[in-house]
């Protein structure tokens, strides 16, 4: 599973950032008309200029809300010149938030409990609702199909640890949830997304697939075609978060999609439908991939083989979030928009993908797979 969102979200220089977010603006404008909210809100977004934040800002503004951003001003500072921006740091500099009031806060950026504790305690009497973006990684595992938000979460022996690693990430996010709930009893909304995808995602964890399939030829497909996958378009997540603060909905929610169970084969063939190039899929089993050091998630994004306590990952319940209005745009739309966004990036970025297999490595593994099958 991924470690921190911030670890992955290192964006390019301002010029290329302007280019890629210009593409996002066009994608947003091409969507269906956005109706105004019944009651305009004052929304504070902690972060707001990384991946999901810009989608939240655009949608909130389109709904007629007033948005304030609080961040360090380092990531895409050119975005949203019309929006109030407060400068500070989650790590000890919250001065700009003092003496202010908002109807709701959306916390996108915290992975250390102290950050949530400090901001939540400061805002508990100045904000009506605290929506915290957590992660499915808080769960101890995914051993049972259909598990829901009541499943056990990870713990950590030393809750003062602040080093975010693959081992500590989930437990620290669970502690972050607890801090938000403690400061905002009955007014905290905990959102647990899985893999967040779509235009603007600089991790390449899902972008790999539409880009690779659009390149055509023989594609290495991981595991069993029936292995289930989970992902959510960042725009669906962002819009739902705005609606949740509009309705002041507290509680804990698995914000994952799609609506129905989707296999890895269904996902790859669904992406295949957006391109006209010649593509074939060669399915390589999990054991062989492990033997050749091809890892789930990093080398084969979005795929987590059902084993080692992950049998229920692809079928984790999203019923509670759907009941509160979470909706999902079609796979083809997500894939097409993601591919168009990728193609809008500078060409040098195309040569340095941050997830998936290189063309050379994929060819090596496929050759080894075919050789073994001939020998057997």
C-alpha cells in the first residue's frame, strides 16, 4: 500500500503546473452544470493545491461557497488567485488561523496526529464541522469480503512516533482520525478513500494503466483476471466531500468505488475501450510476478492479490458512503481524462513515470513468462 500522500505529490515547476491544471480546468468546464448550494458556506481547506484539493476548491466555488486555503505556499501557489490564502505550517505555525471562524474545515494534508490535534483544538470552537481525509490503510487488514467501517484499525506501540513509513502510515492516520473525533464529537467526518485516481495525480499509481494501454502491443496484466480492484476518481471524492460538509454529515465512511464489484480484467478492458490501438493482455500469475520481483501496487498499480490478509480488499463495503450520496463517473471518463491530462504534461515527464514497469522491464518479464510456458 502507499505511504504518505505528500511523499508522492511532488509537483513540477510552476510553468508545467500551470499547463497541467489548465487541462484540469477544461475537464471541469466540460462536466455537467453545477447547481448552487442552498446555503453558501465558509470552507477552510487545509492544503488545497495538491491533488484532490484543487478539485474540492473548484467544486466548492462552483456551488457558491467561500473558500479559504491554509498551506505553506510551496505547491502550485499560482492556483486560485481569487481565493483567500493563509500562509502557515501544520508543523507549528497555525498563527494565521487564530481569531477566524468558518462553517467547515476540510483537512487533506495531515498524516501526523499532532498536526490534527493542534489544528482541531485551535478550531473546535471556531468551526462547525471537521472533515478529515484518512485512508483505507488504517485497517489492520482486509481478511473478510464485505468488511465495513467497524473493522479493527491499526495501532502503534509508541503513539509519539512521527516518522511516516509504510509500517507506521496506517496507524498514524488512525490516530489522526481519533484526534479529529475527540475535538469535534458528533461533528467529525472521517473519509477513508482507497486509491485516488484521475487527472492531476502525480503518483502515476493508476495513470500507468491508461498510458500503458494507449501505447498498445502486448500488455502484462497481473494476477487472475477475476481479482477485484478498488479506486475512486478524485473528482467524485472531492465533490462528495463538499456535499458532506453542506449537509453536516458526521461519521466514518469508506469512500471507495466503483459502485459495483470490478475485476482487474474489467478495469483493463474498460480502459482498452478508450483507445483504437492494437492491444493484447497477457495474464501473469501472482507467484511468477513475485519470483521476478514485480510488486503489487508499485509495479502493478491498483492490483492487490487476494492473499496474506487481503482477501477482502476488493470487496470492502462502500454502502454507507453511497447512502450519503457518493456517486461515480464512468471508468471510460476517468481513463480518457487521465490520459489527456498525461499527454498535456511536458515530454520529459513522460520518460520518468513514478509507478509501473518500464517498457524494458515489462518485456523482460513477459519473455521469461513465455519461455517458462514453452518449457512446461
